C-alpha cells in the first residue's frame, strides 16, 4: 500500500482528475477508445477486487464497446483513462451503504477470481490512486442515481461533463452536493477524548464529529457539536486537514482542540441519542489497544488523526531519551 503521511487516505491527489478531458465530448470519446482505458464497476457500494497474499487491487475491465450514458469519467491513473459504471446488484443484494464507520461485510466470491466487497473491507490495502478512484466513482454514480430530475421544476436532467454535472431542459447545470462535517481530536493532559456512537457495538470508539449547520462556521460547528455530544467546552481550536468521505457525499474537516482552561475533564455529559460512552485515553492505551477496544478503520481520517497524535508522543519521548 502506498501512502502519504502528510494527508489522510482518499486525499493524496494521486488520481489525475483530468478536468480538460471531461469538458470535451471529443476528448471523452478518445479517452474511451484509448487501448489503456479501464472501467470500474460498482454494485451499490460494493467494489470488485482481486486479492492474493501480497496485495489487493481493483478488478478493472477494459473499456470496450460503446460507453453507456450513465458512465462517469474518473480521470487518469498513470496516464490511463479510468471510467466507472453502476451495475445491478447480485441476487444477494448490495452490502449496507452510507458512511457508518463499520468494517463492512464479508467478501463475496465472483467469477475470474474477483471478489465483491465493501470498500471499508479492503480500502486500506489499495493504492492511493485506486482508493481515490473508488471514492470518486461512489460519489458520482450515487449522485447520478439521485439526480435524474431537476430540483427546480421536476423536469428530467441529462449527464454532461463525463458525469460530473447534469443539465436540465432550460440549460441549467446541476452539480454533486458535498455535505461538510467536522471531526475533532480533543486533548487534555496527554489524553484524548473519544466517544462510542449509540449505534455501534460496545467497545468501538472514535473522535467526536457532526455535520455543519446552515449559516454556521466550521469553528462554531466544532464548539456546538462537541458540547452537544459531550458537554465539553473547548479552546485553541485549530484546523488540521480534510478528507473526502464519498459514502455517499461528505467532506470531513479535521480539527484539534483542547479542553477549556478550568473545565473539569470528568464532567462528561453524553448525548444519549448519539453517544453511549465517553472516555479519555492515553497514548499507551491507543498505541496497543486492548482486545476490548476497537479503533476507527485505517481508511478514515479519525484513525489518521489518532495515529498521528500517538506518534507525536513517541517522537517526543525519543527526543527526551536522545537528549539524555
């Protein structure tokens, strides 16, 4: 697996989105006819992969025949054009969709060594470019499925720009929606606050997060969401990084903050409708989690932020030992 330690998964920029090609019908036709062009198929949220003991990769198909009207152009991977298409689900039906931080379901065998599985199951093992291709494909194809009619007048819309937009009968262009959400790493005395969602199994913990409301700044959303979910007041709120989370259309905006001066770290008040448990964790507890503790999946920005926080303590300790 290739990775970029300065950016979370799905945000490395390894996929060339090649906007100039999607803006030209002639270039799109040429890209489809390129001998190196590849097609990624999705069944709901499921993706096809080929895995062995050494690695896992997407099961691409050559782009052949004529493109379907609903195919989307993802961009280029190592110069090769990449497209995506939505296929009907198998008789077993697609796996559960949308961005709950579960680990997905067991893989299902298919023909020619392919396995259809949830991206959460294998995403951490894919290359950066393939992970991003899956994210873009999931976001665009699911938006296409929901955007067949104009929200302005209910009239039909048609895909344009390689699936990155749709146009209505009046020439109005419609683009995919992205919902911003904040996610926060809260520190106090070398500990970090994690919560367990009321819908998760016991022992699964992650950073606190929530969607940005209308007319609200990101910092306001951080303060409001954290207080609503935990009763905690914050200070030193600072932006860290962002991660697209296209399951189906969120943008995660990562922040770090500290417990407000004078606030009682033990005065935690969990919102019973969303949070079942709140706990402060040390680096040692997160570095080698007990078998009863499940941390966020490696593909998520939550895990990326937690791992970086743990690594900061390791680096600091190494520096102290070296100075001695």
